[in-house]
């Protein structure tokens, strides 16, 4: 029987991203090199069927909403954070998260700019991946990892923030174009 890890998170939460990264590193240390981490998205059924993967660890993603009032089109993330936390707290959190991302070896710089939007479409994509790929649960892990990366990675393409995520900062993970790209990167491309 595999060990099941239920991860309750929001792709917009930087600490959830850090936890996701730490879990992946810990599980990787336990597994033989040829075994992938299994992942399943939470469903409405009380106990999802176990993964057919030989992995002794199954990661299930369950939704949590940091702020369910954000619109799908999003708002400027830096301005949203400043309104919510204030300039001084925003600067402290920004510096702290940049340091944590670097110390954890996440692989890219933390983006405090970009778009803050509803994470409901991202949660729906995770659930869709589970339903669509019940025999390949690692797809869900790749979707989660890509959603985090897209939301929190910096872009060098521009020095200004924009609501579509194309400027300096993370992408709008409620955007249909971004979600289609995430799905394609995770191996769901033709399914959408």
C-alpha cells in the first residue's frame, strides 16, 4: 500500500510552492531512480482509486483558495499585495520569499509582480488531469509543478508588469492560453 500525501494548496501561494518543492525532493530521495512520484488530484469521491504506478508514494492535490474574490482577468499583483499587506510588509515578504526560493534551489527567481487572479481554473485543470489520466498520475504532478512555476517565475522579456502575465513577473494562471500551455507542457495538450 502506498503512502498517501494529501497536499492542500493554492498555486498562488508561495509557501505552498516551497512545500511542493520540498515534498518532491524528499520523495525523490526515497525512491529508486527509475520510479516516478505518483500524483492524483482531489476529487469529490471520498477515496480516489490508488495509482497503478509502482511508486510507494501517492501525492493528492486538494484545492485551497487564498482569495476567492479575485477576478479571472486578474489584477496587478504588486498593487494587490500592497493594498492587502501595506508597502512595508510587502517589501519584507518579497525579500523573504526571494531568499527562500534561492535557498531551496527552486530554479528561478521569485516574482512578486505579474497577475493575481482567481485560482479556480488552475484547480479545475488539476482535477481534469486526474480524470483524464487515471493511469498516468504523474501528469497531475507535472501540472501542479508547471502552475507554480508559471505563477512565480520571473520573465526577462519585459521590465513592466502586465495583466496577461507577459511582463516582468508571473503569468495569469486563470488565462485559458496559459492553462492550455501548462496542459501541453504536462502532457495533456491534445486533451483540451
